[in-house]
C-alpha cells in the first residue's frame, strides 16, 4: 500500500484449526505408507513364488538322494536341471564315483589282508597244538622252528601291508625338495639281494649312467627297486641273469629291471599290480608290485611291463629327473 511515500506497517493474521493441519499431514504420509507396505508384501510373495519354482528341481534331487539305500549307487539325475547347475552336478557325480572306487578298493584290500593274515595265524595255532602233544624235545624244537618261520612270514606280510598303506597315502608334494641319488639306491638294493641271488645261482648285473637324481623319498624309492629286483630273482630260473639298467632320458630317469623268466602274459600285466595277486605258484605275499606301483604313482612316475629279449619280463620305471643334486658328502 502506498500513501504519499510513507511506510505504514500492517499485520495480516491467518488462522487455521489444528485438526485441518493434522488432516493435511495424514493425507500426505498414509497413502505413501500403504503403498510401501503393499509393495513389500507383493515383493515377498513374488520372491517366495520364484524361489519355490527355481528350487523345485533341487527339492526333487534331495528326495531322490534320500530315497537311495546306503548300499546302493547314489547318483544325481541332471536331465531336468537348469544349465547353470549341470556342471556342479557332473562334478558331484564324479566325486561320488571316486569315493565309491576308493571305498571298494579299501573294502577289498581289508578283506584280502584279513584273509592273508588269518592263514599264518591259523598255521601258528595248529603248530602250537601239535607242539603241546609232543613228548620228545626234538619234536618240540622242530615245531618251534617251524613256528618261528611262520612268525617271520607273518611279520614280513604285516610290514608289507604297512608299506602299501604308506605308499597309498604318500604325497609327492611333501618331498619335492628331497634329492635322491638313484645310483646309491640301486647299489644298496643289489647289495642287499646279492645273497638271495647267489642261492639261486643268479647273476646280478647293473648298468648305470651319470646324474641319476630325482626328487622324492629315498626309503620309498628304495622299496620300489628292492621289490622289483626281488621279484626278478624270485621268478627267474636258476643259473640265469637279472639286469638293472638306469639312464637319463631327456628330463626323466628310466630304470629297467630285466629277468630271464617265463615272462608275463599280456592279459595279466595289469592284474599283477593288484594286491595279493599271484601270477604263478611261487611263494610270496603278492604285495611287492602293488607297493611299487603306488610309490611310483606318488612320485608322479609310471611303471610298465614289457618283454625282455630273448625271454623274460622287463619292468620299466620312469621318474621325472630333478634339477637339484645331492650334497658332495652323500657318498655310498
């Protein structure tokens, strides 16, 4: 308002009831709250429905696995699964196959081991009963000597069982940094078995090359060489030869144990590596080759059987050569 240039102060008052103000505020937030709560409820329903539809194949898988008896072969059928789940199911089935094979092998090994140990124990029991009925001291001594031989055979069998268990549980990564001079290992094995070869009039021959060093466990590799050479002596005819040849081939070390026996038929060349398998009537526990294969596998190598010339068998062990060498004071 203007009045000849003078400023006049005016006061304008507007009045409104409190109830009208509260009604205005309520009209602003209540619809929004209802909208938000409704949206949340609809989202929850949609999520539950979606999860129910998406997880229905997994529910069927759970029911299918629960329906299998413990002794039956349990596998997951991936035909109705989503493409994203099929690789996971395939990996799971592969793991089940591995576990089943290991379990079957373990059960068979335990059954065979129990049978092998029961035989000498039964023989010891029979010898004890026989000794109790003898009145002659000479007969008792003879029986005790037979019991001593039976006990030694059982101890040797148990030691081989323990060696086989150790070989199966061996992990090459645990001794990657250990340098093993195979020339020393082979020499000690030949020296240890020289008497057994002499008793059968078998000549042991060794052919070496330089730098036969691998990474691994010396006691386990020594068991491999000893078992192979002992096997060759056991199955070679009297007056024959057993040859051990070792050489470096590229980045590997190859060891050949060659005998002049009857050889091994092709059909039995895989079975001879099974525990307690006997390819002939020769006395033995049937564990030597099984131990050798498990140790070679633990070292990341291979062991195969070939034909010797003109007759016999040739066991070839191939191991990865090491880039590290033994200390100068590791003499033999």
